C-alpha cells in the first residue's frame, strides 16, 4: 500500500519515466526525460507523543479520531511531520492540534519503521501540564486512560498499540528505554 511514484516532473511538468538514472543508481526512479531531474520518493515521518498525567504517569492521553483512516478509533496525538520543522516541533504541534493539550516534551521513546506503507513513526514521552483539553477538528474526544481502562480493541494503529505496550511495561519496570520496532 505504498504511495504511487511521481507521475510528473516537479521542475518542468513533463511526464516522468520509471528507469535507472544515468548516475549509477541501482534503483528505478522517476526520471524526467526533458530536463533530466531524478525524483526520489522517500518515506513520510509520523511524529507524536505519549502524553501522561500525574506524578506517577499512570494516565495516558488518547484521542478518538474524527477522520479517516480509522474514524472513531483511539490513538495517541500524532500526524505527518511538516517541511521546515524538527521531529520535536512536529510532535508538539500535533499534540496541540489533535488534543489541545499543553505538554512538556520528554525524550524520544519509540521509532517504528513501517516499510509496507513507506512511513517512519516517532513518539516522544511527554508530561501533561494540565488535565484540560481542547481537541481540534480531527478529534472527537480527548481523554485520559489508566492502563486497565485503555480500549485495546479500539486502538487505531499498530504503532500506537506497540508504543502504549512499551510505555506501560517500562512504567512497571520503573525504567524507560528507547524502543526501535520494525512493523512488517
């Protein structure tokens, strides 16, 4: 379910051809026959947070999606990183846009490669500064959950499920690590 490759040159608008570039590259690329521009289609970055409430971090903020895919399912606040921003800036922006939550950003917690859809997901741990939320238009509801309250069967994405499972396991162990996961 990868994105389709580029069809037209971003420089001159000519229809591109899928072929090996003349520069010795070993992968077929979208190459413009008119101006010679080689177009590289690279993975998209999804950035977000694991916002927690309370001195013990027992409650996690989840957002109920008001958009497809997976409308009505629960997720951590996250979305596509924008050009011109860092992963941390994107995670802060997405948390504000989706949950209307004010946070103190912590360290990077999970990095998940999802090659099937051409994405890399990065989640930061975060501490909520308030338990009041003002969700944006992409969110039906933003709510705090303890581990035993999480609607596991209603989690929107495997990357979110894996991140939550690692968060609660690390919390039980009293030590948080950095987790790299390949979802194939």
